[in-house]
C-alpha cells in the first residue's frame, strides 16, 4: 500500500492520455512513460517537466473502472491549477467522458493498494475484480 499526501487545489482524475494535446503533449507523455515504466513499483508521485502527477497502474489493465475510462493501464491524479493554460494539455472544462475532477479545499491523502485508488474523501476507484 502506498500513501501520498496532496495539497489543496483542483485535480484531474483519469487516464493521462485523455488530456494531452499536440506534439508538446505527446512529448510530455512519452517522458512520463519512459520514467514510470522503469520503476519497480506500480504507483508513484512524479514531476515531469514541471507537471506533478500521481500515477498508478490498474490491476486489470485497460477498461472502465467506476466510471473512469482507461486506455493506458494507468490512472492519474494531476493538480491542474498551474497548468490549465499549458499548451501540452486540454482539460476541456473538465467535461471529458470517462474522467473526473474535483476541488480539494484542504490537503488530502491518496491511498494506492494493488490497483485500487482512494483519493481522499472525493473518489474511490476499484480496479481489482
């Protein structure tokens, strides 16, 4: 089990591939995969080119888990307050099907346990069958 403390703010929750745009977004996500897939663990808090991201592997790979659509076998929690106008991302006013967003008024904890995600009191995503 892995627990990560996150600060207050607005967050995107979903597959990271659903919010990248253009060549800058593609280059960012390629760096993410190059770092993440070399790790020995299945979840991590990373910073890729100034963008913080908590990312974890699902237990069942691609699919739809508690309303979250997964195409890369991963679910990300990304603080977005500082990157809403970043050319690498398109959060589409948080209306992307198969994703979620929330605003935390206080710090919270993400708990990752073998493919299951508990994101503070905001969201629980179960990927183990």
